[in-house]
C-alpha cells in the first residue's frame, strides 16, 4: 500500500510554493511520478460517491446572490497596475540587401501593377536656351549677305 512521506518537497510554480509529497510502492520503494510514469492509483472497495457541488453552488451556499453568469463575471477582478517595461533587446546582425535573385518570377511580376489609363496631351514644349540661340544664329546668318 502506498504511503506518504512526512517530509514534503516543494517546487515553486509561478511564484507559489507547491508541495510535492514522496510516494512509495507496496515494497517501500520511492515512486518517481512523471508523464512517463504516472502516479499509481488503486481504488479499493466502494462503488463511487455522488457528484459534489459546483463552485457556483458553493458560492450560493455561502451567500452569493445572482445567476451563474453573474457569478462568473464576479470572478474577474479590476485591471491591475501596469508592469515595468522590460529591458531592450540587442540589435540583430545586419542582413544582406535583397537582390532580384532572392525572388521568384511570380513575386517579381506581383510588384508590377497593371497598365494605367493614357494621360492627356500636353502643350507644345519650348526648346532649351542653347537651342533657341542656335536658331537665332542660323536666322541671322540667312539675313547677312
């Protein structure tokens, strides 16, 4: 029959100490409890008991007034204080610049949009100052005999 050691080990889970009793098998060998070797449980006698009360039913028995939805809503407390900011992480290594070779043809095609509508015709433009002076020089050359 299993027995419970009087000395209880503790583990801290999310800042709370949780007791970890040591169990022994029928030969007084310690039993290691893990996901690979779950705690051996043997039910001796009995046919099972009746279902116990829900937490809501216990709350009503202890004076809570309201339906189950109101009770569930009452379990949420007020918003806590804002925690302190964590420390900044370190910058990662600078990566290489993208090249066309980094993309598939499909990805490159997706970067180009569809052809737009034609624009309106613009006004006739003017030449540069150098072109203007060249035309004037040619006209003057025609006028001089």
